[in-house]
């Protein structure tokens, strides 16, 4: 802790100062409340986080990364019928795109879990099932954007292609092109300003339109007997040589175009990280790492779920609007001879997702008194939603009080924040899906600048605070 300059200086605090201290809610910058060693430890934690960001740009890669970590730490696959005993570590791998990690507590699971939930999918450009076409001596790939993006942000930046192609015989062919500095990259083109007079009259949301998000795949024809014999054929020939796939195989593929640049520090003081996909890896990583870092056996069973499909409404069998988490909890509790419904009612959950940080360049969309700010710690969000709180899980005051007490006791710097001005827009998190299970849930996360842009910013000290918050929660 920093030296309190008002103590030991011989000057008495005024009555007004004492009253302010006692009654007013004060916010403090993380640099004020963390000592140099804590700041250095937070920065070191974020180096690991950057590695994760660079190696896990898709939900599949994030699941694989965290699954490998879990296995190395002794986590075993959980199967229905298994009996989890105190200290047992287990995981569920849902179709390689979502994960559940758990450490069994001293108390039976029926006494309630300590559950964190984050998501590992991010907005991006998915290749359409039939993507490739040639036009005027160029080969392009059609895309269908995934999640809420400002489409114009995705033109004229280097893109990498990640994902899988699954052949008819079931063989999974992993694809990653554009991350190695020697790799070729991909790109959506934009119009030169000289000829953009009409384009510039479009509204910003139509600056680049969905069917203009076409990726450059190549520019040379295949030469057979010295003669050019087709551009698209050349690309398919290269793909076939490298991956053994044909155009048919692209139908059963999940190929995602994501920004090709790596995570980096931002600002001369290196206080922030800039990277693609921090929503919501910035919460998924601390949730998982805090679980991995647990020492001894926690009182309650600690669980982290890392889900897919949040950015499109958590639908689909790897999203949280489906039963995979409920099935796990049911099997876990039944295995111990308990009642799953009782377990759910006793469960406390942190829905770990990002919130918008106040951006001084765009102050008009925020209500400053209820906004979140970078470096003021983790942001606890009672409700999200739109307009009159539509589509939100509005956490109960009782549970908020419980979380406040937990964070204060653990020395976690935290702030309260809404998403923005009431009528400005809105958003949601998986808290709604979790609340359906009849458990207590509240949103907690890291404030982000440029959310959903190809390059999002987060403050390192907030990220480390979230890890600390998760650790305290698992041990509560
Ligand atoms: Zn998001």
C-alpha cells in the first residue's frame, strides 16, 4: 500500500474529511492501491495473458490451450457416473469449442458451487460455405460476419485464417495461415479516397457492407503446360497441396478470418494491452488461471465454464443457452448422491464478461457517474440489457452485497458500472442464461476500450485484479 500522507504528518483530519471518508464512495486508481511488487506481479501475469491471446484467437484454439493447461495440471475428463471427491480436478470438453473446469470442494456440490462463466468466441469474419470466386484476375473469398462488428473496421487490415476443415471421413484438418511472420496474410480491400465520393456519403454502418467483406485470396493463375488455366483453380491447388482438401471440403469447415497482428503493450507506460479478441479472453484467462492456481481443497466446488457462441446470443450446442453446463452440474451432484436442483439454488456465479470503459474521446454515450473506467479495478455490473433493462439478469441486491463483501475482504479493487446511457443502446451477457438455472449471478469483468474492434484495449492492472477476484471467489 502507498504511504497515507495524511497520517503521521502531525496534521489532524478535519471533521469534513472524516465524514467524507466514512460516508462517500471513493474510487481510486489501481496504482494508488497496489505497491510496486504487486504492480510488477500484475504485469508479469499479463505476459502470460498475451501468450494466450496470440495462441488462442478462436474458440477452438482457446479451448485447446486451456485444456492442455488443465491436463498438464492433472485435470481428468469427467464422465456421467463419476464420483468427485474433495480435491478432484476434472474437465468437460464440449465439442472442442467450450470447456468446463472444476475442482471438487470439501463440501458436497449440493451445498452450492462457486461458478465463473466467461466466453471464448469473439467477433470475426467467417468464410461462407462456398467462399471462393475469381473476378478480374483476382481470387476472393466471401465472408459472413460473426457477432456485432463495425464492418468498416475490418477493411484494409492484415487478416489471418484460423479454423478446421473436416473431410467426409471425419478427418479434422486444422488450418492456421497468417500468424507466422513468414506466412502470407489476407485482406478485405477498401476504396481509395480519390474515388470514394459516393461511398463517403454512406452512413458509417454501411461504409463497408456485408457483401463487400470479401477477402483477397490470390492474384495468380495456375499454369498448366505454360498456359494460364484459372485463378480459383490455382488457390484450390495450393490448398490441396497443403491440406489435402477440395472445394467440397470447404462446405464442412469452420474457417475464421481474424486480425493477423499479435497482442502488444499500448502507451509509453505500458499500462495497457492492445489485441484482438480481448472480449472475452480478458476474463476467460483470469477465470481459468485462478482455478489452476488454487492451493489446497476449496470449501465449495469451484467451476469455470468457458463457453462459445456468446457473441451471437449463446445459442447452439456449445453456447450457454443450452444444457451442457446444466448436464455437468446434474451429473456431478447425482454422482455424489445429492439433489441437483438444491445445488443450483445454492450456487453463486460470477458472469465474467467485459464492460465498456469510459472513453474521453466519446463521452456523450456514457453517464459518467455510472460508467466503468480503466484502472479503477474490476467492474461489477448489476444489470446490462437495453432501454428498460430489457433482456437482462438484474442481480439481486442481496447477492451484490455478498460480492461487495467478498471483494473488499480480499483486497480487490473494484468499481460499479453500467454499459452506457439508458437510451443509448445496450447489450447482454451470459448472466441471463445462467440465471435461468435458478442460481445467483452477477456480471463482473474488465473495462475495455474499442470493444468489438479488431484491436481492443484493456488495462493490465484490471486484468490482474480479476484473477485476484476469481481466486477469492473460488475460495469463499
Ligand atoms: Zn462481446
